[in-house]
């Protein structure tokens, strides 16, 4: 009798685990479908675009914006303990710049920026008071002086935005890392599911940051031309 009850209890427990597993799988599949549409509302800003699915949390988008090739890469922040993790957007302009080096500016560094390669640059430099106070800046090669004045002027108000996390300028172009949103607190605290508060990138929001990146690349190009 006891053995039968024990067996029944185990069966009920296993059935409960199976139901929970199936429910969790269904929830995660729904989240994946919603993440797949992150670019649905903003593709209109590009003259042409295409999606790529590398097998990560989000698809990538490659497009042409004002004659420049652009790559958009959403990244969920899985690193470090936070009550509400962040969803970042990496905006890369593929534009050849006749620079003799690269500069990486990281704002409000917390030593958990998994998306940053700033530590690969050999020399740390210090920015002036016109830049946000809490920052890290590095250049490569050592001794190279980046066009910081032109960069700061081109960034304008975006340069002090709490959403702007990183700026990289190199001979290959411009890269910005911008915070799009946090994740839904209830889903994260209960299910540890990272469903972002913003499911689709707004077209005007994206256009703003694309214009910032474009202005930055143009200012650097002009500064190089004047210095030549």
C-alpha cells in the first residue's frame, strides 16, 4: 500500500514537472516570436534592408541609410546582477575613414560591458570637462591623438545622454552602443525571462541615433581633411 502511494506520488510529481516544462517551453517560444519582430516598425528608415538570423536572441539587420551601409545588432545584457537587465542596440556604420588609429569611449563603466572591446586598445587617455565625468577612453596605437573636439561637437546632446554607452571611431567607421530599454520586471523576477519593455524599435528613435552616428563620421572626415 505504501509502495503504491509512493509510486503514485512520484508519478504525479513527474507529471507536474512535465506540465511545467511544457508551459515554460511555450512561454519561451512566444517570447522568441516577439523578439523576432524587433525591426518591424523601423525598417522604413532604410532605402533597402535585410535580416540575418545568427541563432542568438535577436536577428541582425543590415541596411542602407543615406548611402552608408549600417548594421544593427540588439544585445540582451545577461552579465552581472541587476534587478532589471537592459536591451542594448549596437549601431555600426560601415564607412571608411582615413584615420591613423582607433578611439573607444565607454561611459559609466561597470566592468561588465560584455559588448565592449575597449580593453584591447593599449593606451588610456583622459577626456576634457565637456565630456561626461564617468568614462573610460582608450586609443590605438599608443600616442595617437583622436579628433575629440570634432567628435564632441558632432555628438551634441547625445554626448551626455544616459542612453549612450559607448562610442567607437576607427578606420572602418563608427560604432555606437545605445540602451533601448529594460526588460519587463514581473517576467524577469518570477520567470527570469528577459522580455523587453519595448518589443519593436521605434523608427524615429532609430533615425535619431543613425543621424548621430552619421554626423559623427562626417565630422571626423571633415576634421581629417582640414588637418591634411
